[in-house]
C-alpha cells in the first residue's frame, strides 16, 4: 500500500542526542513530503523509524490510491 503522512510527532526526548527545533521541523517536513510504501500502519511506522532513527509518538496518514 502507498501512504502519505499528513502529520507526525517523533519522540525526541527518547535519546541523549540533541536535536534543534529547526532540525525537528525539517525532519517532520521531509517525512510529510515523502510517499511511503508499506504493508500496513505498523510497517509504515517501522519504515519511518528505520529511515530516520527516531521513535514515533503519533502519526496521521492517508492511503494514496493508484
């Protein structure tokens, strides 16, 4: 299935690595502007987590029809 993330919130407190507000915004924008292919919502979360290395605390998305 093809997904477009419409809103995402990463858990930036779950790491010792510091990330600026600007970097957080850029990361969110990059995820939202990418079309994702995944089997289901769980796989979508896993794909994004693996791609960016941050845990996701909330996500909204829509299915993209071909």
